[in-house]
């Protein structure tokens, strides 16, 4: 993001404007909608805890740590699903999507995973699976979990 635009150079610091431009140039739509600028600014302020108005490479590296936590959360969720449903994620989907609608809203997902005994961060799992950010998880989005299964051997 920093210095990645034509005609710019990196100074190892990222401003809010550069952050916004970088998200736009990457085609990121995670913040699209009401209060888009405010939500982007909130993420930027999180990354800039000192309030200097720029994010250093060290501050930016917090995202790597967060991603590791998210990755672990998803892997643990997949391992949990294998307990009641076995290794086939389609079986888990069929049970979670009990109305057969082909998608799960956040409320449906939270209730379904609670009903099977999952007490982990269901909202985080839902947000990570809802790749389209439409407020629902489709079967295709759910099947992303296949890539998080523990490899045997």
C-alpha cells in the first residue's frame, strides 16, 4: 500500500490517505456502504495507537498477528465440526442449514453452532466465512473450510 501507486515511493510510513487509496487500488470492498470513511478511519486508528497520523511497518505487522489468530480460530472450528459430523463438511452444512435454504444468516449460524455445543467466537467465524459480506454464508463460502482441515500423514 505504501509507495505502491505509480509515481510514489515508500517512506515506511502509511497515512490515512495512502491507506484509503491503497484499499481502493486493491479493489477492496470490505468497507463499502454506510459510514465507509469512518470505518476505514477506525481501522487506521487501531493500527496507529500512538495517534501520530501514520502507521509504521512495525504497527502494520499487528495485522499479521491478527491473521494468525483468525487462522487458528477457523482451524479450531473445523476440528470442532469433525467431532459431531465427521470429516465431511457437507454433513455439517446439512445440519447447520436445517431449513435447507442454502444459506445461513448470522443469527441462524450463531444459533446452530451454539445448539451443537460450539462455544468459540462464532461471530468471528461467521465474519471470516462471509466472503461476499452480504450477511449470509452460502455453501460455497462454508466449503472454504476444506482448506483448513488438518492434513493427515
